[in-house]
C-alpha cells in the first residue's frame, strides 16, 4: 500500500525571516561573502561601505570568474547544493546558504550582479517586496531596484567578476545608531577580516588582496611568526583520518617583557590576549575558529585563563571534514571528533603548561648561563593539602642577615614565618585577574639607582663575609634573583669607577 504524502513547502517570508536570526556578526557575514569570491578564483576583493542613515549600504566587488545567468540563479537559490555533495578541494562553501543567510542577517535587500563571457546578469532578493505579497512565493527579482544601479557600476568595463550589494541594513542601522557607530563597526570588520584571511593575505606571494574603502587590509597573524622572542614552536604534526589529514602546530608567544608596548597591543588580537588563547581551526587556510579550547579538558572543559593566554595552536582540517568536525553554517564553531580528542588534549596540555611557565616568568626565572640554577628568594612547597610559598633561607641576601644576626636569629626567623603566612595570595590573584597582568616585581620600573643600592650591599657582603673575589662575587650575583636581570649593572660592581 502506497503511503499518502503531502507537499509542505516552507512559506517564503516566514522562512526568510527565520534565517535572519542565525547570529552572524557583520564581520562574519562579510567573511562569508568573501569566501564565495575566493572560491570563484578572485585575487582581489574590494569592500566599500557608505553611511547614509537608513539608506546605508555595503558593496563587495571581486575579480573572480563571474557567473552566467543560470549560475547566478543557482547561487541565489536557498539550499541549491547538497552539503553532502563532493566539493572542490579549494571550495570554502558547504551548505549552499552562506551568501543568502549572511546577507539576510544584515539587510533586507540583497542584489548580486555578475559578468561572465561578456554577459551580465543581476538578481535580487527583496524582503519588503515579498512581504507586500505574502502569498507570492519565492520570488527573485531581476535587476537592481530603481536608483541602485550606480551602486553595482563597479562591474562596468570588466570581463569577469561579481558584485554583492547590501541595502536596507535594518539589522545594523537600528534606532540611535550614528555615523560614529557605523565607522566603529567598519573598524571591527577590518580586524575580523584581517584575522580570518591572514594566511591568504600575508607574504610576498599573497593569494588575496583585500581592500576596505580603498585601503589594503593588513593581515593579523595570531602566531607572531618569525618573532625572535618566541620561546617555543612545535614542529607540525600530521594525523591521518578517513576524511584526510589533520595538521597541528603549537605556539607559545613571548612574555610581555619581551615585547614593545606597540607589539603587545598589536598581537593581543581583536578580542584581547586572554580570549584569543587556544585553537585556531583553519580550512583551506581560511580561519573558522579563533581561540578557545574546543570543549577539551580532563575532568571538565578548559576555560580561557590568564595563565594560558600565551598558548595558541594552529589546526588545519580538509574541507571534507565538515560533518565530522560539526562545522556550522556560519563557519564559526567546530568540535573535534571523538577519535582525535585524546591526541589534541595531550598536545594542548603540553602547550598550556609551557605557556603557563612563560607567563609566570617572574616567579620562575630562567637558568643563568651554563644552565646554572638561579638562587631564588621564594620556593614552592607542594604538600597534600595544596601549595605553600616559603622564603628560601639559602638565598644570599637572606643568608647574610641570618649569619650576622647572632641572638636575633630566632626573632628574624619568626618575622620571616609571619611574612610567609601572610602572603596576600588571594589579593595577588584578584589583582592579576582584574588587571590582566602579573604584578610588577624584580625591580620592574624602578630606577637603576635603587637596584644599584640594594645590589651593592649584597655584593659587599659576599666579599667581606664569604671572602669572595670581585669576579666570584659578580658570578654569584649573576645567578641570584632578581639581579640576574641586570648583567650590565653587575659588571660594574666592585669597579673603582
């Protein structure tokens, strides 16, 4: 017996209005438009924005291969391509929705014009027109709306290319939205595009030139490639899967002390140092996920924490991995499959621990030359109940006082114990979290005179109490915290001058 069926097509306006709520930011929506340009072989994309209150608009013009009338109609149809179909290895699309959903999330009128083989086609989705005739169905309009033809004139004289025009940008230009807000938004868009397409934009053989209002967008490299102060970069690691090879490379970025103020600000990223830590997932060199730990962790998923903010991991997946990695329509989320979670967790644990050690540099000084350990003023005692911080009595400065204290030794040791038991750990932790930086220590910001004064006292003690030569005392100072950071000053100690 044949099953009875009914045709239940979605109502055009209801469906289109629903698709507007997928949650694109303006930057993410424009990145989706640019993806289409790249897939069409474009080497240059021009994005122009015009503020005109409710009549504001954005255009995206590329020099790709263009589309015939039939191809344009296919591109404008929702869900024309099955996401399960095989795609070109360099195709950045998947669902056949990006152009439309990205545009509808920002505007009510989408016009696309394209030229190929000398023939120009132009089609338009107009939600206001559809709303005026709710029973009219899925109607695509031919040509631009009256008065908008000049806005797609960028194709004039070209042999191939496509222009996308956004008008009636009601999701952007809302009540109270001003020209300053619009220009701030465009700055945010620029930062987002500089990050998403940085691998296509950078280098002498860049694959893409992206212009925003006539100005070239400079790439933002999350990994500070080539910076001499980078403490660690892992070799690339390949992991074969049924859907292709997944490649991972881990990076630990330099401590703030190793960067200029301009470098520190520039490399923080659009969302700031803490938010930008974690995995950067790419497909065909296009960034999908910028930071975060992909739900990985041990007993519970890791959060973005200050101590790990210098950890960034590049992860490349093929465009055949979308289903396994649960790539969404907006290309903004990804979840690693179960088969890779342990491998990625172990790699991330190693990277996070390395980043934590670099972040805590002041508390864990690097060994002196010759790999000789630094004499630290504090030590960490790890006990079953937790961690305790103790003053290291063997530190030259502390030892000098204790050896010369005579009958005052018990009193001094009591004082040291009080200091140990009243270290403001919670206050330090809170100040670090709020200020996004570890407190100043190690004479940081102090004038040289203050460092010399303290260093001279300790230097003289080493010579008089321990009978060290000038050269031996300098060597001792060079491996004593915090004076190991001032080799030039140590070299002058004991000189007649």
